[in-house]
């Protein structure tokens, strides 16, 4: 299934496109979709609120251009992970602020729910987190128990089903591979189907969900768990089919006048996208 586009539709790319952007541009070209590579965070007059725009890029770039393009950007809720049933996370996760997390004296994994300017990772305790000179105390962060993921997969989800997928890491190291080439393919899709059957309504219709096979050394077992959810318009495709990744992107960052009723709860002001 390809997402329908009109002859006036176009895909906007940032000034320094990455490999995913280049693959998406090629996929857009095969579909007859115009590609606009901006030279900076300023939208040309001919594109301003012209309708038909879609976008791939980071939060800072997106915040600068989305309003002028009149885009509706789909994003999962910041607290989505914290609201999942334990059977899908297999760890305790809380949404808090960086200021609160700094008081912790236990090891923890810390990441921002949307922005990526805080280094996500394991911190020995809250005193190791960056100070106010780099990140203000009210910066939202997700804090979770430390989990070891043996292998991790990226799922591009469209209308509650996996539309494209790729392995992206093995033992914490980048190692992309097509899902079809991975021995875990059936297990990944089974876990994803169960998760989405139960929780798809809590996500936008176009989104990225990362899942992984986690190891519990205390119990000596392995289990599948959700890693996180991300914006499809700001997600590396790795080894996923770029034509199908494009389908998800077009829905996740499209003209505001095409926004479906069920996705209205998953859009935010472009000024808050960073």
C-alpha cells in the first residue's frame, strides 16, 4: 500500500541530509514526488503554506519550518512508555524532570522523550547528569531501570500494523539488517502484533516503535520488550525498505488540512517540536 499523494505534493529535506534522507528522496522521486532540499531553516516564499508539504528532519529544523509549511506533525505522547502494561516494557519507567532525576542516588537509564540533545544512557546516579548550564531543571526525561538489550529492531508502524522494519543494533552496537534476513523475524512480528493489538490506539497512526530482546541476568531469561517510540519524521530507516518508510513519513508529517480526526491528539505546536 502506497500513501496517495497529489501532483502538488513535495518532500522537504534539511540542509545536511543524512543517508535516510537520501534514500527517502530517491523513493519520493520514484513516486513522482518533488523533493525540496532547503539550504537553511527558512522556507522559500513559493512553498509557504502552499499545501502538499511533507518533511524529514530533526526537531530543531522542524520547529523552524513546520509552521510556514502548515504541517501536522505526529508524535507519540511523552509518557507513552510509562502507560504501557508491564508485560510490554518489563521494567519500571517514569516521566520526570532532569531536576528531579538529579536527586537520585541509584544507577538509572535516562533519556529525553523527544529531543536528543541530552545523551541517552546509563548514569551511575543523578549527580552524573548534566547541570543547568547545559540543560534546565524542567527538561522532561524518562528514567528507567537498566536493561540489557541483546538485539534491537525499528518498526515503522502505519494504521496499527508494522509497515517496514529493520534490525539496528546487536549487543548495543549499530548493526543494521533487513528484518527479513534476521532469525528473530517471526518473534519480532508476533510481539509487535500483540503490542499493537492492545495499544495501537495510544499511538498516532504513523509512528516508529523500537523493540528489543532483553536479557535478565538475575532470572537468567530473555524476553521481548518495547525500547521506545519515536517520531517517524525524525527516525533513521537503517535497512528498512525506503519506499515503505516513505509511506509512514508522508502520514507522520503531512498537510494540516489532511489530518485525520484520530490523530488530532498526537500533534503539537511546531514551536514545541524541538
